[in-house]
């Protein structure tokens, strides 16, 4: 029963209630501004609910020490975050005491080892600020490798393949599928392939849960979900804002 508003009084989430079981993947979909990013940000306590509770193993997240809580959560954002330092330094950020063998094993799991090995200094190659010099797919694979190395039981994904080309997307998506095994995963989904793969889909509309269920169930029961899926036939993302013409057409259906 979570609700949240920003300090300026803007209401974002209203009476959100759902459960993600161990090993499940829950996809969160909704048009731009529906509250998807704010929802997942409540899990690691980037924000605190205005009312209601976020529970992990039945315990309110506010009762955990912040460091302890965040050590158990891996986040792979839509745009990979890399820092100045070597590639090894960037991966070790997921586990500060990681050995070189652990770093390389994580990179192999994320399909990053081959391209890193081809660099002049391998894992000791300096990374330019914000990952300059690396392609989008390479940066994302390093981001996934960092999450593999951290080995946290809770995984939060902001659809990190949505801005990649088709080949890079396929490589990163394969690495993510391996990373999700055995973890509780919450993914902000922009693509139909991710949604279909989910154990359950949460449809947000104006900060409220509009529908919750599997892909086929929602196609039959949720007009908003059908509308979002239909957008993919013209090459748009699930969460792009609708045009006036599209709203009028939807109203006629």
C-alpha cells in the first residue's frame, strides 16, 4: 500500500501493492511519467514512501542498515555508469575485494571478456570519463559484469538494452538472462521481448496499478496494455508518450 510524493507536493505513486517472489522477474510497464523509475527507486531507499511499506523478507527496508540493504541489490541502469580508472577498477566497484580471477569470470559471464582482452592493456586499460572510447554495447556489458560480480539476490534493471543496436542488444540480453537466474528481478520494460519473458507484468497508469498479470492475460483484460503493445508494430517503445491522434484512435476502439 505504498504511496509517494516529492517534497514539492507532486504525487507520483498511489496505493501500490504487489509481491515479487524469489527467482521471479516482474516487468514494470507504463507510459512516460507513470512512475516506473520512482517505484523501483523505493527498493534500495533512494526515496522513502510517503505512506505504506516496502518489505524484503517481510522486513520493512527502513529497518535495514542502508549499506546492508544496498549490498543485496544490484542495479543495471539504462545508461551504463562508468568511472575514471581502469576497467578492472570499474568492475571491482561491484565487489571491492574481488580477485582478478573473479573479475574475469564475471566479464566472461557478461560476454565482455573477449573485447576487454583485445584492448592494449586488457583489464588495466584506463576508462575515459563516462566510458568515452567504448561503444554503448561494451559499456553495458561492463555494467552487467559488475552486477554479476556483486552477486546480489535482488536485481533491478532499467531495460539496459533499449538504446543498443540489434547485435549489441542480443549479446547484452543473453548476459542478462544468465544474470537473472535465481534472483528476484524487477525490470522497467520498454520492449515486448522483455515483457513476454516476465513471470508477471505490472502496468502503471498515472502512478496507480492499472493491471497485473501475464502477457496473454493482460492482452485480454487491459486496454492500456494492448495499446502499448500495438505501438511496437510501428517501431515505438512501450512507454513513449502518445500523440493526440493516437489517443483519439484509441478512444474510437
